[in-house]
C-alpha cells in the first residue's frame, strides 16, 4: 500500500515499472503511450509513441513524481504488425486461472482486481473481441494499464492506495490463435454479413450523417472521477455509426475526428474500437428474436 502522501521505497517501484516495460517489449511492443491522470481520473499529461529506451529513461523520474502528485501513471503498449496484445481485464478468478498459461503477464491492479495480457501472433480482424468475450473480460478495456510499481489512485481506495504489482510473467511468451481455440477461451466466430448492393437514397439519408458524439458522451457511464467514461462513449458512438451503414474503416477515421481520446491513442485504438463495436453488433443480431443478450 502507498499512503496519501505517496511514501514508498523508491527503488522497488522503479524496478517494477522497468520490468513491466521489458515484459511488454518481449511480447512484441515497439512503442508506448504514457498518460498521467489525477485522483479524479482527469488527464494531466501525455507522451505519445515513446520508444522502449525513452520510456525506460523516463521511469526513474515519472514513478516518484506520480507518487508525490497522486497521479496515475498509465502506459499503452503498441505492438508490431505480426502480434496483437490483448488486455483481459476484470477477469473472474476461474477465468484468470484458465487463461494464465497463455498470458505473458498478469497484473494485480487492486486488492480484488487482476488482468491478464496475451500476445497473439497473426491474429485476424476481430480476434481480440472474441477472446474478451470468451473469457468474460471487460469488452471495453482500452489496452492501457497502470504501471507496475505505482499506486492506483482512486477516491475509493483513499487513504491507502494499492500498488499495482506484477503477479506472474512469462517473458516473450506468444500464442497462436489455434492454441487459444484449443484452450476453449474463444467466443464463436460470427459470420461475416453479406454485403448488399447500395440503394439510391436522398442526400439526408442516415449514411450521409454521423451520430452526435456529444450525446454519446452524455449517455456514457460515469467513471470513478465523476466524469463520463470516454472509452464507453467511443464504443457507443461506433456502434451507432455502424448501424447507420458506415463501414469499419470510415467509422474509425471519423472517430479520430470526433473523440479526443481516439486522437490521443491513435489509429490502432480507433480501429480496434470500431472492430469491437462491429463484433458486438453482429453477436446481438445473431441471437434469436426474443432472447436477451448477456451482460
């Protein structure tokens, strides 16, 4: 635990933070976005696309500073084209135990919260969503996590804020889609809908318009800091845009214009959000009429 004044031995937290970066790099991360948020989860700083060397060089300064200022230090690993890093957050204990052999990293982010990270080689489009669904993980997890060795600053944990710790690790461990399929941790693949020929319509048709992002933000769940969760707003906005006939590519491009979070996190985040929204919509449409969707 770290108290409200941020007291903790400096050496161990920094070493844990460096170890986290190295684990991500061993699994395929090539760059890191680093974000700072305060106790109310409001953004206080952002460093995009840091190399491993840059991120490692920053940690001896950022880790103690985060403790002094009660800032959350958050990292988003960005992988190369041949590997997909999947964050499985809010896992039930049995689901965590099941996926653990495939994970290169398991993080303990709070007394009751753990997340697994899986590096999947040559994963097809939408595969991360299937893995999240199959394991019961948070479908809206954004692919960013608090840095190991730093505190999880949330009002609910005051004054003894829990420290994020590495619970288990398998450096460089990657798995194939076939291995995960054999483990039984994937939701069934949804059939790709047949594309229909375009229908002539007036200029004010829904496909010539976009949803209101402001309304999606207003309707998003409230986070721990009392502000709307932008990850949820992005997901909801994409679902509406796709239901109006926009494609995944166009939806991702437009999301970058509408959402500040998408602009900060880049094209990969926007594309992943659009793909997850598309997968969720297909899954709901595949259910028999009258049968409610789970969750």
